[in-house]
C-alpha cells in the first residue's frame, strides 16, 4: 500500500489549481442514468471514487468514455466524460460495488424513475457513523415507489411510474435531496422538497438536469420545486470547482504560512468557511483567477466552530480545521453536529503532538507551539488530509499510511503541494 512521506516546516508559496468537485461529479454521473441520450460532463476530477462509480454504471450497461489529454491541454484540467445510458441492461447495483462507495446508492432514484425498478445494495462507505438511508427510501415511497428490504438489498418498484409529492425531510440530507430531485424529475406532476439541502453541489446537479430539459426551481434554497417531465435529453455540463479541496489547501496555507493562489476556486462556494479561515488569521482575497490565501508573520488564532449544513461550516472541513487549530495561540472548540464518530483523526493528530480533548460531539483543542513528525494512519477521506496538514507544519518527518483514502477525494495532492514548496512524496508499495 502506498505511503506519503512529508518533512514539515516549509511555507507554501505558488499556485494550486482546484479540480472539479467530487461531490458534484458523482451525482452528475448518476444523473446520466436519467436519459437515453448522451450526457457530456466536463471538468470531472481524476479520483478513485469517480473510477469506482464508472465501474458501477458500467455494470448497469452504461457506456462511459473519457477523453484523453490533447497536446497543449493544461495538465490539471479535468477530464471530459461522455455518459451514454441508452440501454440499461441491469437495474441491480450489487453489494460488491456499492459497499465500496456510499454515494453509489444514489443510482436508486434515476433507476426506479426511468426503469420502474431498482435493486440496490445497502451502502457501506466512510466509517463515520451509521449513515442510514431512511430519508431516501421515505422520499421514494412518497413518490409512489414500493420499497422492500431483503437480504441487504433495497428493492424499489414503480411499474406505472412515479407521481409528484410533497416531501418534508426531517433533517437536511445531501444524498436524500439528490435522490428525490432526480426521481421527481421524471415523475408525473409536481414535487415539492422542503428542508432540502442547499449545498452548491445540489445546485450543480439541478442546473445539469435543467440543461437536460428538466424543470427544477429553487435549488440553493431549502424549498425545491420540481415539475416532472416524461423524458430528459442529453446535455453538456461542467462540474463546479471543489469547495472542500479549496478549503483544505486554504487551511494548509494558513497552517504553514506562505502565499498561495487557489486558481479556479470560487469564494461563494465556501461561505462561512471563509469567515472561519479569516478568523484563524488567514488573509483571503478574491479575484477572477480564484482565491489568494496568505498568512505572514502573525500566528493562528483559536476559533469556536460548529459544523452545519450549507451555508454553515462543512463537516467535510472539520478535520482540516482541527489540524489547523492544533497550533493556534489558545484553545479552540469544534462541535460536530452532522456525523457521530467523525473524530477518528483526533488520535492520529495526537501522535503529532496535538492536544485534543473529546467530549461527545465537542472537541476542545489546546494549541501547542510545535508539532513533531510521526508515523500516522489515514482512517477516512477528510481525516487523512488533516494529517497531511498537520505533517506539513510538524518538525521532521511524518509517514502517512493507508493513503488510498486520500486518493478517493484529492487529485494529485502530493504534486500540487510539492509545486508550492512542500517536501512531500509518495512511496509505492
Ligand atoms: C454528503 C457528502 C459528504 C458530506 C455529507 C454532509 C457526497 C458524495 N457526500 O454525504 O461528503 O459529508 O453530505 O455534508 O456528496 N441521514 C439519515 N438518513 C438518511 C440520510 C442521511 O439519518 O437517509 C443523516 C446522516 O446520518 C447524517 C445526516 O443525515 O447524520 C447528513 O447526511 P447526508 O447529508 O445525507 O450525507 P451524504 O449525502 O451521505
């Protein structure tokens, strides 16, 4: 298994290109199931999760082609992917594939809406709490699907098609909003989703479905109104920039000091996370090129942050923020409200010398002057990158094990960071 070796202490300076968002690319690929015409996605990031979903869609009989690089192309520009779901040969998503990536469960929405049936394994995915799918199933039931759970599989049937409904989510869920929005796009009549997720990736998917001939309004607010259409057509759509990758590198710069242009990043996608970064002492300026993040001289200030659905502080940046606050001049408090058990990085950050006290959903971080390099282990996607941030500022060498978690969500991380002066390399095997 690959490892990443980091020798900390170098400030980051230069430019980091921001890739397309993983959390938009995955549901956009799944939206390709909604039409028998070609959906062309641009700016798709090269990630293990994207390849995994390609395999899953391939299993349904979907043809996916990825355009190779052309001479003169920017090495960091995303891939162009053509998804052709003209024929869906199989409406089953098997355990072996779905268990590797939770978001692949979301194929259930488009499959039942277009084919009238789906058999999808209950998901696995990140080990960050129980992560049930009850909201997805309740939404599909409300749209008229019959749902049965048998031997670890969800069977959803709607032989006569789905019907628009009024759905109130008990709690904000990104995945359940995607499922309901996609399914309702091909349902008969109008659907209203209340307490819907407002994440930018939901807006991106809604915009793509609208480009395919869908009729979705209100995306980006907590009430989404969908008027179903009998069929959707092909379209071209470009994946929006990854706000989590943006926030991660911004925190890395705030941690090490330096001056980096995050090119292609969009400030509006970060919302409250930008305020937090500034509060920590980073200087953030917004331009047409992207976001410029600097921290010179002044230390890191402690913060109190609670994770929340968008536009609140994202749970997907919680681990990275915690790494940053380990070196703050004072005590910080981070409350995780979205996922229980999303503190697996705490033990590993402690190996670098961090002082963190956990009490239920609240982590209290007492800033220390110095971290020291150590061997550490990646446990999930966002936790693993928090260890990278810690190691970049630690004295001496750190070795990060199990980096396959990183490859699920960060494109060419070591290349991007070493181009800005970090001493970081991947060791194979
Ligand atoms: C998505 C993101 C993930 C992010 C999370 C929260 C993708 C591919 N993944 O995950 O990176 O951390 O949003 O921003 O976009 N819940 C239920 N029942 C359900 C569904 C969810 O109880 O049927 C709960 C979850 O356990 C969790 C909360 O709702 O406590 C939010 O989860 P949700 O927004 O659904 O997360 P995902 O869509 O899985």
